[in-house]
């Protein structure tokens, strides 16, 4: 994850704008929701499946996806991974990714590790 704009210093906490990139195939997140955040995604490279609620959405470059507050979602990448932009409103969720990153590269997909940190950042794991 690369923060393009975010945090209290740059946006006053109004939003966080990030780029996610990787080569891993498979789940990039566990199923989860945010009660106080909306997330938008714009695919730059690769093929992803976003599951928003119960709806799987095949996302290719140029696809835009909005995940409303309180909606369960998860992200999986096809072979070769890819890259997308993410807008989180309001800002602050980037802090969760920094905390997860401190645990190692697999932490975001580890339900126990994610749950321990996610509770502090309004990222609530849900059963698929």
C-alpha cells in the first residue's frame, strides 16, 4: 500500500487515497465491513474479484467499485495480482494497514491477526 493523500496532516482526516499493488494471486483481504467508512476502488492493472455483499464483481482495468458503509466485502486477485486505487472516506483506515504491515506480509489474510488489530480501526471481519 502506498498512501497518496491521507491522514490528518494532508486531508484533515476527511479521506485517505491509496494505491495497492501486488503479485499475489488469491484473497487480498478477509471478508469484512466498516461501519464508519465508505471505500471506493478503481482498478489500474490486473483482474480482481470484489465481493460486495453477496455479489461477486469481476473488476478489470477501468472498473470502479463503491462499497457503502456497513456492507461486507472482500477482494481476491487473479494470477499475477494487480494494482488499484482506493479512496476511504473518512480518512484514518490507512493506520490499520500500517499496523498489519508490522506483523508480516500474510497478516492481512490471517483472521486472528486481522481481528486483533482491525477492532481498533472499524474493520470488522464477517463470515462469508
